[in-house]
């Protein structure tokens, strides 16, 4: 089971706290025992020396086994805290106060005794315990001489087996009480610390939860979205802070989508209204002239009939063109357009498209040129869609360029890509209107009027077509001086 952030935090804190308490308790017990041993050894440091100087048997340097046994037994009765051992100069145990069979170590290491005599080490000094192989205890020691000849040592263990048994029972009870008290105090402290930490760490989570509740209470309506959102730290390592940033981003995205949806809905309504008007005009003309031909065809001259038929055909073509543009824009918006990218020479396409408009340009005495006049650039694009875009741009340029003007298709290399500019010196576009020029059905206020029917969809379609072939159609224009439409293509 995967733990969440606050569960991991709580478990880590508890584990660290228990570890610290354990280490502290162990260290405290160790240093407490060390201090106790030092104090006891200092207190009884001269005990062995006093016994040697005060006892006639030891003072004479001659020991008697039974006499020493009786002496050690008497001393043990008076001080059960001590155990007495008589050692030879090599540290061998000669006699002792312990019961028979209790002494396991028959020789004592003399180095701690030498340290005691020389006073080179700080107390406490620990020596071998004859009753146990792996235990050392504090001690008191004195040399036993006979006429200045070393006979052996009186070796007194401070805190013998009897004392250890009694002290262990008392210490066990005391340790139990201390441990219970420590556990209770630790749990209370841990509970308080955890409550404070959880209150601190969960405060951002509560704020985020309250904000989500407010959004849900508003039924996720735009009017119910708060204008002033909570401030979250985006670069924080806290998961809640990053979650809050993601929530704010989501709300901002929803708010933006609301705006976009309302804008698109408004554009669609306007588009339907305008297209209904544009479609109604050629339909009414078609209906009118066809009815005239049907009802009064016998009374019309051949010349009038031909004129009416030409007008009817022209309106039918305009109607078909409008319907084609509407369907094309719908397909582009729906992403139902297939791409057929291929490598081809750009110059051939530009001259073919320019040739389609050359006669119309000559009628208005407009020069239509391709610059440079010769080049061998090859590009990768959908040739059909690129031709559609160039046709729209040249058609617009011719419509908005006055008599004796000029239109130029310029090709240049732009940082490894091929840039195409379609420039004219026509009426231009005002600064206020230029940002709307690619919107469907938008027509600038200074648009040149002609006899054709224009739905205002050409630039919107061209913008979407260029996006499909991984390019972007942009415009630069100045009112009264002309416009320049530009895009880039990938070189083959």
C-alpha cells in the first residue's frame, strides 16, 4: 500500500523520535552507571590499603589460609557489597571470600592494578571479576609486603555478586518506572507535536479543499469562479503547493475556455446571419430571373433572354462559390482535411498562379511580378492547399489595388526556410482592424467593392490551410500604402 505524504511524514517523525529516545535513554543509563562507578571507587579507593595495614595477618606479610578465610567471611558479613581475593605477585588467586565453585577465573590481569598504583589513569578503573570471564568491575587493591618483599595483593571487588543481585532487582523496578514514565511523556509530547505539525501542514490542503468546495457549490459556472484565487508557490517542494498551482491553472484554463466558447458561439451566430444574407441575395436573383424567363419567355427578345441567362449563371456560380467556401471552412474546423505533402519546384507553382490573374491585372493596368524572376528552390508542402492560399491572396490583392498599381510575389531565404511575401500598394488595413483580418466573415471598412459576392472567408480559410502545412500566415499593412501577407515553407 502506497502511503501518502502526511502518512510518510507521521511515520518518519515517530521512527526518528523513538530512535532519539532510545539513544538518549541508553546514553543516559551508560553515563549514569559510569558516574556511579567512579563515585563508589573513589569512596572505597583506600579500603584494601586500610585492611592490609590494620590486619595483623596481612600486615606481617604472612598469610594463613584458614585465618584469611575467617577474616574475609567476617568482612563480607559486615560489607556484603565487597568480595575479597588474595593474589600472588603474578595475579593468581590464592584464597577468596566466595563460596566454593563460584570462582571461575584463577588469574587476574595485573595491568589495571598497576594503573591504580601509578595513578596514570582517571577513575573509574575496571579490573577482572574472578567470578565471570567476560565482566570487569571497579576494585580496590593494596600490596602485601614481608620485609619489603612483595608477597601478593589484597584485591577487593566493589559491588560483588550479592550486591549486583540486590541492585539489579531494585534497578529493574526503577528502570521499569522510568521507562513507563518516559513512554507516557514521549507519547504526550509526540501527540502534541504531531497535532501542531498536522495543523501546519494541512492548512494549505484545507484552503485548497475550501476553494474546491466553493467551485462545486457554484456548479462550476463561470460567474461562480473566484476572481482572486489563492496564491500558491509554483517552485515549492510541497505537494500541496504544486497541487494548488495546478488547480489554479485548471481554473484559468476553464475560464479561458468559457471565453473562447462564448466568442466562438457569437462568431457562429454572426456567421450564420451573414451567410444567410449572402446566400439569400443570389438565390433571390436566381429565382427572379428564372421566373421572368418562365413566365414571359415568349415576349422576350433573344438578346434579353441571353442577358437573363448570363445573370442567372453568374448568380449560380456565386452561390456555388459561397457554399464551397462554407463547406471548406467547416471541414477545416472539424479537422477533416487530408494532407498530401510532396517536394516540388516553387517557381513553377508561383508562375502558374500568377498567370491565372495576369489578364485581370492587365485590365486594371496592374503589374504582377515574381521576384526573383528565376530560382530553383524546391519546397515540401501540399501543393493543392498552397495554390489555394496563393489564389486567395492574389485575388484579394487585385481587388484592393487601384489602377496602375503593382503586386509583387517575393521569394527569399529566411534562416534555412523559404519566405514568400505577397505585397501590394493598395488601400491597406488600419491598425485597429489588422488583428481581426483573419476572422471569418470580417471585412475591413475600406474594402474595395466590386460586382462579385465576397463572404469574407478567404483569409480565414488561408490561415487554417497554412497551419495545416506547418506554417503561419501573417500580415503587415499600413492604411493607404498597401499590405504584405507572408508565410514560410520548408526547403526540400
